[in-house]
């Protein structure tokens, strides 16, 4: 069990019941059908027990047997609502930051994938809501941040939007773990080397390896980014492409032939006191 689940007062009786049920389920050989002790516990009892557990423990519980997995499959159950209220800030839950995530489990997953407060420039920090990056007013510096989790396979989508001025350079995209998250001057940090790929929202340019890879979107008189406008980023690690959407309009594939390495959502900013929010959405919907 995690520290939050197992700590204090010798442990909860509910946790002891969960452990005993799991042991009974395994000893009965019911990891598939749930015919052991765990398979006989009423769903409402298990759901109550699960509300005391943290995410890592819930993930393990979902593998115990079909019965437990079926209970945890309801992403809006009391289990996930309880974990959501414990894990996320009141500000994140009350505001419209997570408005495009209908389930409690989806909100928790977004928090897992949010911008990292430990993998970023020293000139930025993640606000208490857990999703918004704030850049301090530091002169002659470009500052970025990576998401907490990178991807090596599958299809992934996230939303990102500026909540303050863009300044001369404002870049969204992806980066490897080796890409720098801070540099001197006001530059397009993402795309400045071969470890990152970015779209500069100010000039509508695509950037990689220190070079401009053309305009984006590829249309005449492409509209400039408006503050507060949500951009959806779509990373396909199977097809090795990075694409963007705006207002549910598909803007096209920006980069092809991405390397088969772990790639992280990333942003870079130059304007003092500007803020950028990123919310992971999960697998993108086709069409």
C-alpha cells in the first residue's frame, strides 16, 4: 500500500479487509472469474473499501480479479470521486480547467500528466491548481517545462492555452528528456535543437533543430493565436507524427518522422508573469 493509504493508527480495518479479500481471491485461483472471497463480496462493500485507497493501490486492485476490475471500471463512481477530491485542488475542480474531462478518473489522469514542477526552468513554477505554469518576470531568459509523463507508444492528446501575453515567442510542442528547459535571451526554446519540436504561436512557424520548418497552419492568412484559446496537441507515437487542432478544427500534421524515443509535452515562454495551462485528455477521438 502507498504511504497515504497505509499510514496512521496501524491501518484502517477497511484496508485489512481489502488485503484479506485479495489474498482469498488469489489463493482460490480466481484471478479471472472472481470465484474466491473477493468474488463474493458485495459491490457496495468493495466500493466503500476502495474509497480509502490511493491510485497505485487501485491499479493493483483492478488486476486482482474480474469482479474488482468491473467495479473500478466505472470512472464516475464514488471511488474515483473520492480520490479526485483528495488529489486535486479545489480550484482545479471548481474552475473550467478540466471542463473537457467528464469523468473523475479522467481528471486524475490529467493531474498525473500535468506540467512538472520538478522538470522545468528555475524561473517558472506550477501554481496550486496543479495545471498552470507561471513564468516569473526574469529579463533576458526563455523558460520552459515538460509534462510529468512522456510517451513511447500509442496516441495521446492534450490541451494547452495561454492565460497571459505571449510576448515575442510562445512555443508549444514536445521534447525529449535531453532538451534544455532554459536559455539566455528571448528565443524559441522548443525547436532550438534536435531534441524538441515546436509551434511558435506568435509567428505561426514550425521549429526543429534550430531551423524554421515552414508556416503553420499551411493556409493563406492563418489567424493569430488569441489568449485563452485552447489548442489541442495530438501525438501519435505509432505513426510518429505531431498534429494540432484549434476549436475542434484539425489544422494538420505539423511534424512527421518523429524518433522512437520518449517524448514529453512541453512549452516555452518569455513574457513575465504570463501563465500557460496544460490538460492531458487521453487517447484522441477519431474524426
